[in-house]
C-alpha cells in the first residue's frame, strides 16, 4: 500500500512546476541511460529500476555501458532492481522494449504510487495483441495512471554526446504533455507537445519496419536515389495505416513521423537499419538478430502491421516485403524485384 503522503507529494508535483520531480526509469538499456542524463540536467531526481538484479548491480558499480562508449551515468542517479524504489516517483518512464512491457509492468504495477503518470519511450506493436505501448501500460497498470508517449529522432549514441535533439510528448491531456515536455527539456533537447497519442506511437512503431527496408537497400548498394524513394513511399505507408488506426495525418509528417523515420533509416547505429543491411549481405535472420544485443523492434512489428493491414484492406507493399523477407525467407533481390514490378499509378499518400 502507498501512503497518503506519497499520493499528496505526487499531486503537489503535478500542480507545482517548481517542485522537484522524482523520475523512475524502468529499464537499463541505452535510452534509459541517456534519458537519465537529460533529466538530471533539468534538475530531476532520477532512479533507474532495472528488471534484472545482476545488471542493476553492474550498472550501479560501473556507471557505464559497452553500447555507449565514453558515457558515464551521472553520480546522482540511483540504480536498483528493487521495485520499492517506485514508491516515491512523481513520474515513471517505461524504457522497456514493447514485447516485454506487459510482463514487466504486470509485476511492477502494485508498486506504483496512486495516479502517477507513466511516460513511454517504447516504439513498437505487441505482436499477439496488436496493442501499442501506452495501451499495454493502461491494461497492466490501470486507467488511473495517465500515459504519455515521448518520441522522436533519438539515436542514443548522439544523446549520450549531448547533441541537439527534438522530441514530441503526446497525451490527450495538454497540461500533462506540457509537464512532461518541461521535465525532459535540457540544454540539448527541445520537446514539442501533441494530443495525438495514437499517431505518435504508430509513427514510432512503423518507422522501424521501413528502416529494415532501408538497411536492405544499403546492403544491396542501391544508392541514394533508391533509398530516398523508399523512404518517401515508406512514409506514405506509415501515414496510410496510421490514419486508418486513428492517428492524425499531420503527425506523420512531423518530428515523430518523418523526422524519426529519416534518423532511423540513415543513422549507422540504427539497429533496424543495421539488421536489414546484414540480411541483404546474406545473413540468416537468426544470425542477423543474434549479432546485436539490442532488440530489433521492426521484426515483430512487421508481422503485426501486415496482419492489421490485411484485415482492413490497406496496401503496405514495403512492409509486406519486409515481413516476407524476415518470416518467409524471401530473397532481398526478389523482394526488390517485386516492388519495382508493381504497377505505377498517380502518387498518393492515403
């Protein structure tokens, strides 16, 4: 049980922007680490809650990650695997890969302070249920916890070096979106606000699938012309399925849509792009996945997207090609040939 004092403190933080936030980040990956640096720069108290006791102990001692060379966790950040650390949080951040949110937060939900908002930085679609990260959080933690999606072009290695970045905080409640935007603003980050929670989450999920296709183009050496065309048509697919599922078309051409897509498709560090590149160079799917310690969210999302699109009669040729390469063994060269042989019509977005 949580004390009335904890609930009162949470409410005071929500009402008084001068009050110091205590942000608990659930997750211990690259994004959790760089977010903690942003939050400390803003003046927040930060606790990283790892799902794994051994990793929590290692991170608490080493204060660094092999995947972020040169990055040091700020000294004020606490690292633990004890869910009791959530009890005093005024904001909770979900930095868990989408396919593991449900099991993680089902275990942590009893430890959350009453009514504490949850900010999700996950990007994906749960493959069995077709649910977005904020949907999963509502289902596991209860409707009493308002949810916010924080998304945008955020390569962790660049954030670790404090290079400028712009994100979007999306929530149906504009006041909460503004609060989250203020907390995550730092000397190197700027946060826009949006009420299109569904669109922002769909944009973040779908772009990972297009990034796999972009990596395939890189691995095949198709050149800038072909890759840029792929991105343009990929963005049209994202907007098409996104609007059909309740997003606003403007979202897909903003920071969380086109901005995140471009970063994911061109950044050398992008895990989805790199996975596609390895596929095009002849790696088997399992080998390409096992060669990275990061979760390649575009793989399960491709399957979910194709199933959703077929149910609704929506054409997503690039996403379908990615799913066929990953799950049906379609050769990348044949996938390219199929895309090039498609009949041309008037270019359209919807």
